[in-house]
C-alpha cells in the first residue's frame, strides 16, 4: 500500500447520501471483498454490477 492511503473500504450507495461501511476496512482490496462474500458467495459481484457498492482507498486520520 502506498504512503498516501492506509487501506480499502466499501462505499455504499444504498441511501441518498453515499457512506463508508467502516466494518469492512482492510489493508488489501481482496481482504475487503472476501469479508463481503463471507456469508453469501457472489454477493459482491452482484451488488457491484448493480452500482450499489464500490471499493475505495481510504486514509485514516485521528480527529479530536
């Protein structure tokens, strides 16, 4: 992973405002996809094709 980003996360488009699903964070993209498909195989591919989810790079920043 480059120095600019800390990992990957799923961005959901199920609601009006897109949001990140923080529990899906992973260092590698494949880890995020495997987490997503742990319960229902093929779910990631189906949701991605429908445009409901997207895997995006994220940077973690501490906020006070």
